């Protein structure tokens, strides 16, 4: 609850701060509010379109909603753009989307 309050306050002071939106999205995921998490990560993605963490957070939210195809796509894009495991990214993304628990 304190984290949510702090991120709300940060967003009030700086409504276009990608970090605050990313962190609040992750807080909403912990609280089980995937709709609000997706709304926040949409703002973070708009403000910071190259921040790959947005893909992981969006993928986790999709996974929590049972949207495994969309989750796998987000994880795949994350791993493809992050580099080190490009050849294995599809298998890794599928594994994450099938096993992630929020």
C-alpha cells in the first residue's frame, strides 16, 4: 500500500514519468489488478518506447489474465531485442508464459 501511495504521488508530480508508471504497474500486478497494470504500462511504453522492461511487465499482466499467446509475444520481443539468447528466445518466452505465477 505504501508503494502504491508513493507511485501515485510521483505520478501526480510528474505525470509522464515512465519509471513511476512502470513501478506502479508492477505494484498493481502484485495486487492482482492487471487492468490497471496494463493501463500504466501503456503510458510507460508511450513515454519510453525503447524501455524493454515494459514488455516484461505487459507480458506478466497478459499471463495473469490467461492471455498466453500475447504474453509469449511480449517475452519473445523482449528476448529478441535484448540479445544474448536470440536463438532460444521462442522457447524461453513460451516457458516463461506457461510457468509464470503472479
